[in-house]
């Protein structure tokens, strides 16, 4: 790929993990539910950083592309919980997301759209009034923010005419209940024309109490309304921990979640497609394209080292590599290294990220003549906080086992990329300093020296 084009590309929308098939499965589920006008709430479950937001983005585009066709059957509302968690009442944010969408809908007649919008604004005004004193007290909002909020309140009240004034005759609970009923009524009206889908994101970033409140509110809001679907992006392990934290350690958190979630789809870390240079174009520009002294197998190493990591962690690791690489490049940042250097940088950064302790590993090997564990578990994390090997490091371990010798007792052959990685590893541990090589010894020694400098820099900017 041309470097200039790669650097200008918006990679945030490119599917580097092959999520397309998964999204099609989600779409098929929604289509089947829509065909029978069923009411459903299901979860997209995955660890934090696994890429749930990206999948929801892809799913929303897929559904809205369908909605633009002849069928025009879907209406999607996107609700980012964390973006609005400064409101004590989650329904405020839900109504806000609906208002943004309603004003742009073309399938509803202007008169009907104004009526729906007016009712939603009145509901928004009631709900905001319900929580605004709490917001002001908690965040000490400045005058400008409060002025804007009250302006929106006034607009909502004007659009709702006398309905808001009538609401004031009830106590706070009755007012809230009436607002909820009105909101349900509008969702039901929309669901008669299209399949309504609520995409709920960032739940695992919210405060525990707020996350539970979101689940409760959505449940009461859409339960039983035909042709309405809710897709929740969750980290089930964290959510279950939150439930026990709030309701007590003996709470059956799985049973509790069954009240809201009918089924779930599990999202794994995905398979990184062989396009490292496209996703990390700026960093890749520091290296020669497809250039490796060792039989061109660097691409295999790059792909393997990144497997099993969520995209957030991949990005963090590569960003760290780039910082250290440019520090070592010094006065001549335009120099391009070959792909072998890139593999070494990723390997050492991965070791560091797994909290690798050279002293613990050295102690493990101190009185041994055989390598029982190339990466001893005692060297990662600590006794109280052990860190598991990534799939990438496990792959290196398996490759070493096939290498056919013991780095503790034999001279390390550095005529391969793996040999150089083993030599750098042994040097860091301080358990070996004996290398052999036939055709690439000088080059390999340069790689090893670079690797040691890179590791020292890792430690210095920890």
C-alpha cells in the first residue's frame, strides 16, 4: 500500500478482526425477530476492550443499510450509557437519543413527527426536572451549562403545552410514572411502523448503581411491546460482580440477569487479519516492506505475537513500540529498519506488558540444566497477582520446543529469527552469552544488541 494513502486512511472503520460474519449472524437474528414482530432483549458479551463498540457500529450500519432499501423495516436508536451517566435518571439519555433520531426521520409525516417530538420533549423535561437538582449538586455545573439545560427544559414544556402543567399536579412518583407511560406509548407507536432496535453501549464503563438502573429502566420501558429489540453490550463477569456488590455476595447474579436478557452472543478477541501495515500504518512506515533476512517469515511472527489480544491492547502495545523505536532511532528517524526488528520490538513489548521479571526467571533457571519451562510462570506478575501468558508468547514457546536444543547448556544458533529472540531472552536473563552463526552472524549480533537496548528502554519508561 502506498505510504501516503495508508497514513491518510481512517482505520477506525476497517474490520481488521474479521467481524463481518459475526455481524451477519446478529443481523439474521434481528431479521428473524422482526419477521414475527417479537419483543426481545439479548446481550453482546465480551471482555472490556474486546471490540463490542466496533461490532455495534458495524451492526448499526448493516441494519440501517437494510432500512434504506425497499423494506425500510428498521429504526435504530443508539444509547451510550457512559456518555450520559452524569444524569441520575437513565431515561433522560434514552429520550435524548430518540429525539436526535426522530427529527431526521423521513418516513413519518411532518405533523406526526412534530407531535411525537413534542411529547418526547415533554417527557424529557419532566425527567430532567426529576434529576436536575441532583446533577447540579454533584457536578457544580457552571452557569452556561445550566442555562442551556433550562433552555431545553423550556422548549420541552412549550412543545408539550399544558401537559407539563398538569403533570405538576401529581407528586414526584406519579409524574415519573406518567412520563414512563408516555414514553412507552411513543415507542409502541413507532414499533407499529418499523422494527425498533435499541443499541445499548458502554454499560461496563458506568458506575455500578447506574449500570443496574439502566437495566431496570430498559426492562420497564420496552417489556412486552411488540416489534422492539434491545441489544446490550456487556461484560458479563463484571456485571455479575456489580450485582453481587450491590445486592450481596450470595445473590444469584445469573438468575438476576435472566430477568432482562433472554440470550447472549459471545464475542472473542477475533483473528487479526494479515494487514498489520494497514492498521498501524504510521508505525509500519518505520520499516521496510516485506523485508526480512531470515527467509521472510517475519509476517508469520507479527501475526502470531498479536493473536489472542483484544484490539485495545494491540493498539496500546504498538503505540508503546513506536515510542521506544523513535527514541532509539535518535537523530536519524528517517532510517527504515527491516521487519526482523519489528518482530523483536513486539516480542519484548509483549514480555514487558505481561509483567515479566528477568530476576525471577533467572532464579528459576539458576540450578537447572534442562529447560522445564521456557517462560516460567513464576516470572510473570507476582505471587498475589499472576499474569497468564498470551497466545503470542505461548506460540514462541512452542516454536522454541521444536527448535531442538537447550539454551541453558548449548550455544545459541542465531541463523534464524527465533534464534535471535532466544538469544535476546537469554541475554536479558543473564544465563547465556554464547552464540553461533554461519551466514548471518554479524547481522544477528546487531539484532541482539538492538534488542537489549530496546529492553533497557522499556524498563526506563515503565
